[in-house]
């Protein structure tokens, strides 16, 4: 094995002597620096394999030294281990420095010194690269045994894997490996209990927190990785003693879970691995989310800063019935559940906004979350869905011939009564309604349609065929009965342009 070099920056002569004696005897080459200036100079000159850095130095701190090392192209990839009597309290200051890989609490034994140095050297390159570039690292150095379920995302989506595990009420942890990170999803009783990740910057979570949770943003540095540490153990203790309000902390963990799940769906996905009966860290076990995948996807897409492309006005949304799909609604608000019920039949964004009272921005986010969960699908109609209501055989034939024309850009159907209208509207939202006025109960019939199905005709063009003065107030315009398919087409073209038919048609 080639000789590894260690640079010790510490103002204590006792520490320098101990490290030199113990590590020298273990086969390391040791350089010693009593202050920050000498230490930085040696780091540039010697390019050591690792630096053991004291937190408290004459006239400065280890944080300033580590920051200078991290800002230099020549030294930024040298792994640094911090040593201090303040232990975890000191180490918390170094969380955002990519070159700091571990800590060595004072006082320490010779054995602990050698163990820490060996571990840091073995994992240093992966850790520094991970923290600098946001790449994922394994949780242990030795190769992991095969999981209870493992595979790639070439044939499966995250939704399919999670639904399979939740429908089977499996307990354990599903690891989703993306190009940048490894996301750990803890499952139990058919629901998601916690989500954390390695390889991602905490800023992606803290920057999107709502104002009510802004004060908790610094905690994301500890909750994101899901590792047990003294800070999280302290939070658990505060929760046990009822000093800390668990509702805010659970809300923070929910936002974190939503953003990480969104990352798992949007990022370049590679492999997955499920390990049964693997439990979440203590904080997450204390505050389980008990939430559905659907709710997390909706939450992520309705958070502040979520970006969505505009929805085509001619686009309709409808329930996508997928075999094996998990439709658990845990965590959805009443408004979001209303949207779920409304998409049982094709409906537009405009109609959903009117019926739910949601803003276009919020509703777009909800629909995007539903799409990622594969709950709904889009149907493009070109904005021209025609429903013709008549009992006249000739009129029916003229419109059916028009619909059958391959150059026609209308989707249409001819029906006879109100029941047929309702059946048609379970799967369609007409943009144009053509009503034959030549029937005995015309007035009552038109009023019945307008009252029973009012919400469906909010943006529809309603045309009367024939004559009925009493119905004029309910109609956009009236046209004579078309004598052939070409005249029927002129009526439909007039509907599309929202204008009166041509003189020839009238």
C-alpha cells in the first residue's frame, strides 16, 4: 500500500505529538502545523491525503481554515476531519462545507484516532465528490446483499413499484436511485411513513418552504439525510417532553417528502431496491406521515415555485383506470378530493375551476400531481364536441353524415332524449349543443337541460334548429333545418366560430 500523508493543524503540542506517534507507527507520513497560516501553506505544498483540523485555533477557527481550503482549486478535494471538545455542537457549523467529511471529538484515544483516519481515507473521495457535485454514495462500503425486491426502471415506473408494495401492505424501505441521489421511502400499512435522501442539497427543500415553516429551514440539513445524530436525538427528546410542537415538525417532514417524491418521478431514474422490515430513523418513527403517494405528488406540484406548462383550452381530463392502481386518498384536502370525483367524466380546466373555485395555477398543480400518479389522462378534442338532440330521422342522418366526413374536425353524436344526454356527458363534455325545436315539449325540454346540466354548458354554444320564440333566451342563435349534410356542416362551422350561420344556411 502506498504511504498515505496526514496533515495535522492543531495548536496543542500534546495532540500533535500523539498523532505523530500513533499514525507514524501505523505507517502514515505525518505533517504538523501549529497554526492556520502554516497549515494552509503546507496543504498547498504537500497536498496531503487528509487533514486533521482543530476547531479552535489561535486568532481564527477551523471553519475559516476549511473554508479557505474549499475555495482553492488546489486543496478543495482534500478531505478534512474536524477535531474539537465541543463535539457535535462544533461540527454543525461545517455542514455546508463539501470538504469536511467527519469529526473526531476530543479527548480521544489512539485507537479512535486511527479508526477515524482510516475510515475517512477509505470513504473520503466518495464523500467529497458527493457533497461537491450532489452525487449519491453508498451507505456502507461493503457491497450490499440483494434486497427482497430489486430492479431497474426500464420497464417500471415509481408509481407501479410503490403501488405494488402499498397494495401488499409491505413494511420496509424502498430505495430509488436517480442520477443525482438515492431517495429512501419508508412504507408501512399501505402508506408512506417517511422520505429522506442522500446526495441532494438541503437548499432544494428549505428554499420552497412556506413562510409558516421558514424558521425550521435550518433543520432540513439534519432531516434530509435521515441519519440518526445528536441533533435529531435532541428533537425526539423535546417531542417526548412535549416542549416542541410536533405539528410544525411533521409539516416540515411532509414538505420534504413531497419534494423528494417529485424528484424521484422527474429525475433520470436508474434502479430500485426494497429491503423489508427496515425501519425509519427515530425522528421519523416518532412522527410518521401516514400519507398516500397521490397526496405527496399533489402537494409537490402545488407548492410555491412549482413550474407547469400551460394547459391547452381544448384539453379534457378524465379518470385513468389502471389495474392495480392505489387510490388511497390519505392526506388529500377536501378540495382535491372534489377534483378527483369531478374527473370521473371528461372535463376541462375551465369547468373544474368553476366547480371547485380553485385558481388556474392551483388546479394545474393538482392535475399535474394526478397525472404523475397516473390517476388521470388527457383527451384532446380540438375543442369541437357536438351533441345533437333530435327525434327527426332526416335531421339525424344529415348530422351523422357530417360527422362521418373524414375532413370534419368535429366529434359528435345524435341523441333523442335527456337520459341519452346524461349518458353521453358521463364521458364527454360537449362544446356545442344543437337542439331540434320542432317538438311538442320544446320549451320544457330546453329549460330542463339548462337547469339539470347547467354546469356542463357554461362554455358551450347552444343552437336551436327550427322556430320557438319562447326558447330564444336560452339559445346563442337559431337556424332553419338543414336540408343536407353540407348545410349541417355550415351550422357546425358557425358554432365553432361563435357566429351566426351564413345567409344561405339561414
